[in-house]
C-alpha cells in the first residue's frame, strides 16, 4: 500500500497557563521530553508534531520524542498528559478534538480547560472532504443529491470519534438532511488506505497526506470545510458555498502541558515555538502540505481553547447532535 508515503512525509520534516505555579526551569536540562500525539502515526497531526519535535529539540537542546498514544478518539493520549507529572517533560500535541470530547462523549476523564496549561499555537490547516474517484459526484451539492437518492449507501471515514473530522461529518448530515454513516479509524492513514482501496467512498482529512493522491488522480477533493477556499486547491469550493450556510470547521495545532507546569517552563517552550514558526526552511516544507505556521502565545492560546470549547458546544447543540 502507498500509505508509507504519508509516513515518509513525516520523516521529511523530520489547564490554563494562569493556573501554573512559579518555579525556575533549568536552561541546562537535557532530559528528553515525551511529546504525546493522541492519534496513530501517518496522519496530518503526526506530520506536524514530528516536524516541530525535531526543531524544538534543536532549539531547546534536549530530545523531543514523539509518542503516539491513540485510542478512544484521542482521549487516551490526552488523558495521559492531563495526569502526567507537571515537570516540563511531558507535553501534548493539542488540536481541536480536545475541545469536542465533552460534547460528543458521555464520559470524558479530563477537563480540557482546567487540566492543561496551553503553551502556544503552532499552526493551522483546513479540513477537506475527499472522495474515491469512483463516486459519481463532483461537489457537495451533487453528494447531497446522491445521498438522498441512495439512502444508507454512503459512509465517510475519519481519524476517530470526537475529532473535528467527525464533527464535520455530523454537521454535514445535519445541515443537508442526509445520513452518511460515520466510520471511525485510529488515525487518517488507515482511513485513507480504505478510501484508496475502495472500502469507503469518502473521508474527512487535512491536506498533508492526501495531496499526493489528489495529484495522482487517486483521490478527488469535494469541498473545503473552513470558511474560505485554500490556495493549495483554489478550484475546490467550501461546504458553505455548496449550500450549507455557516459551515466552518478547520484545524489548529498547539502544545499543552499538564496544568501545574511551572510558568517559566511554559514560557521557555513558548518562546522556542515562536522561533520555530519563523524558520524559513520549515515554512517552505510545510506550506505545500497545507499548513500555515501561525504562532500565538500561551495566553492567547488558552483563550482560543476556551472560546472554541464554548463555540463548538453551541454548534453541536444547535445541530441536534447528542453525546454517545
């Protein structure tokens, strides 16, 4: 299978902060940092995590070791960091799914606002709906018509329950009055594998690992989930353009620490993230994959996490989506 290309891609680029207590982070600390990624290797989250882990290791002069801990739609990995020692040696790759779990699951073992100290946002990327070329639709409007004419025949893969990808799938169903079955995977790579083999006709995914297959004609993009079209695929319309007003689901990526991690440690890593985001070589590598290196500091990132927690909760409620 060609999913190895997604892994090779990664090799190429190879609480609230205010709740933290003060203590001095030793600048000479060379002990490894475990950087937890709550999804399987090979997808967009893993790609950006490994890119930043390599650069942060160089900047901070200590190894940043990516550890994939998938399970329960990402809750396993997230919860492991919430309960880790707040000593600056366990960090979480935090992205949108973290704010969704409370609204999509009946039981969530962590509080995304209270149990973490957001360090900084690193990057953003759009979310797209991709199809197998055999599916006889060219856009979301045609997909909606096809789904209504063929009830029960369509399914869509995502990296798991509780991800922004699942939210996009649920919102499309609710907004269009259709029923495309959700198929959760343990990451983007296995979902893409089944899309390429024809096991499923649709997936929601970030561009990074899918674009090579789009260019090869093995996958076709149907729509952009965020509010605006993207430069990478300028001819692909947004879902909102296709008749679902107000549809807007994108992805942000950041780093968070356990809630009581000392402020100086948080600030030190935040400064390093800002420096990495200005790295021209990394920007040159990541931009063609659909990533926008977009730094915001600890305070701003904490505010964003809290605001999106409320915003997505309202979206889910208004769409009539209930916790499972």
